[in-house]
């Protein structure tokens, strides 16, 4: 898309339909994907269906579904007609979903069969149509409003709206979508007390996509395998809007992306590009790669030697490339910080990875880099056309809050002017809430969340994420969380019980090891970690976290659930 064309989702789809009509667009892994010509036709038909249901420009239409080709069809149908998409994460509970529907004033919803039960006992004043995303037909609701029946009285206000929609459909009235029109409202949390509906315009989303393409190109020959939720801006912009804008093809899994499902899918599709979150790569490294590299006493000794470790990583990297299908040239990692040992492995292995930084409020990408220009622990420079600066940098370290300004920054939070005002400076910079610094080449390094930072006893800045990365390097640790209590540092640790089974007992570790032995294990871990961190970052006590931490859709730990326990 040239810079002279409109930055709207309608223009994106229209251009690709013109240039790549017979190229595959969206599809299931085990089925033939629809072409771009067919995608455009289906989008138009669904848009007409929405018009017939009384949806007009500016109306909010939700999507509540697992990833599937129809998700993208629904998304483009909503946005290209000038309505506003409200993607809802399938992981949200029923009360969270229903709160979002009310808060956004949703008029219609595309919903999958698996999610339908979340609406069964709810009634809404504004919700006029519940639509099956599998078949794109209206689902009758007991007690629900029948919009068509209600509006066919010429004296009603709804009748004039429906008539106007029909006239637009037959091109008697203009309905061209503008760049500054609202395209989507993304809820970063579903709970009543924390709901933030991020308002993103067509320009926000398409600009971010086009700027990202200036860093990493995508062509009509690229194949993407989608494993992250489309309801999140990360996957929606980078994994849907970008490939659609360049005529690439995207494939979806019919089941959750477990190893048993994902590995055969990658072998079949042979993706050239994928997006993932750190947790996925950390699981692959700890469960499949590291155990093989350290399976004997000799290998464990050799693995400690840097030059040998690099060679082992290079060999393992070739096997990882084969597992991904052998054709991948770009693996984007975002959504959270990557464990240093995992990134070091990818770097040593010459695996084509790249780490990006962004937020829902920035559509999402702020900074990124290509695999060939990667720099260890950095997300790369700001994307073209976006300004990034460090607010009130520390005189010695250069660390401070990351501020962003550019066409990718949200309009604000829906129906929340106070919170919107809080996150913008007087001169229009968006406060990310993240701490970071630049090197001499303007590569950005993320240090952690401002609200997570702990002030040390002598005024030192303590970043829990950095201590957690040290804890997580140990083989028998899966994940951890560092927090402050009574001016001391504590760490909750979720252990790798399978690894402990192998090391400590013939029977299951959890069955034969006493609470005392776990305490001893954690104390030994504490001492080893404290030898590797600055004195002001030393852990006072390790606490076992028996079950995995509850996480956000991008697999970040919900810290607020645990720090006060």
C-alpha cells in the first residue's frame, strides 16, 4: 500500500483483492484456504447481513470466538462498513464478557458455539443480534429483542436508521470509511473494576502495520501459522492485518496449540513467519532442548563452557528449525520479556527471531528489528514515524519511563476521559508505564513495569523481572514472581516437578518428598540466586507456588493476585 492511499482497513482489503485475487488468504491447517477474491466476497456478504440487522456506521459489534478463518471475515466485515469491532478474549469469564458487552454498548455479537453459554442467562437492552461465527446466521435468543420486527414501524427511530443503512448499501448515500474513524475497541481486562476499552482508529492500526512492514517485509509468498489469540492487538495487527495487506496466507489450528497439535501443523504448513510469546519458547527450550543438552554428567560439564555451549546450541537450533517446518525466516516474539537463557540459545543457534515492544494502546508495535539486526536483550529502535523518548532519565543509568508519540497511539479509553487524561502528558506523549533506556544507537532496552519497580533500601531501582529471569534459569524452576513485603524481597516459585522426579526419586517427587525437603530445595535456590544478583536485590525468602500462576492472554503473570497473599 502506497503512502498516498487511505490508511483504512477497507483500503487494505481492497488493494489485496485487486493485486492477489487468486492467492490463498485465510484457512484451516487441514483445509484449502479461501482466496482473496473469496475473502472479499464473504466480507461483503457479512457486511450486508449486518446492515440488514440494523448495524450502521459507529455501532459496536463484538467478536467472541477462538481463532478461525471466520474471525478475520467478521473483523473486516465490521470495520469495512464503518462499524466498530469489539474483540473479546475467549479466556474471559462470563461476567467479564457481559460487562464488556454492556460497557461498550454492543449492538451485535459474532460468537462461537463454545462461547455461547456465556450469554445464556444475560439480557441486554442494546444487543439486537447474536450471530453464529461458524455459519454466519442469527441465533434466536429466548426473550431477546427481534430488531427487524421492532423497526418496521415507519414511526420508529430505528426505522429511519435501517432505511439509511439500506440506502448506503445500494450506494445512494456515501459511506466511505475515514482514517480517523474508530475501528476497534480492545478491552485489556474484563473485570468491572479494571476495564479499559482502548479505542483504535483505522489510521492507528493500518499505520502501525505499514510502519512495521518497513522493518520486516512480508510478501504474497509468505505463510503464517496463527497460534496467539486474534482478540489481542498483537496477533490482530501483526498476524492478520499485515499478511492481508501483502497477500500472504494465514492458517489456523482447530485445537489449542499443544505440542501434539502444533508440530504436525508446522510440518504440514511449513510456515515462513510466526508470532509467539516468550512462554511458548521457554517451554520448548526447557522441556525439549535443555534436557537433551544436559542429559549426562559429561554434557552438563561441557555445557558450562561457553564455546562448547555455543556449538551445542547451533546443533540444537538446526533441529528446532526442522521442527518449525524448515522454512521459517521470521519468528516474532512479544507480549512479555524473554528469559535471557532462551534468547541466548536463539542467538547462538542463529535462529531467525526478533523481539518487539508494544502495547494495546499503540496498535501495538512501538519498537522492533529484523532477525539479522537483532541485539541481545533489546527490542530494537522505534518503528518509522513513531517517536519514543525516556522521561526523566536516571543520571547514571539513563533509565526512565518510556513515552510514545505517533499515528499509532490510541484515541483514548472508551467512556473514560479521566483515565485517558492520566496516561497522556500535557504535550501529547503517551505514558507507557514501562521503564527502559536507549543505547548509543537508539536501540531500546526494556527494564520492567514502572508499577512493579521496587525502591531499594538506599534508593536503588529494583526490577523484579530481572531477578525472576535469574531464578527461572534453574532447570527445576518453571516460573517465579518477586515482590516486596515489609521492606524485604520474597519470591514465589513454581517448580518443575517432572524434572525433580528424575533427579530425586524413583516415585513421583510430589508424593514422596516432604514439605521439609521442598523448603531445603528452595533455600538452596535462594542462596544460589543471591550469589548472582546485587546485594540490594537479594531474596529474603523463597515460597513454593504449587500451581501455575494465573496469566493474561499474552502469558504475563497477573502479579496483583499474588503480591498480597
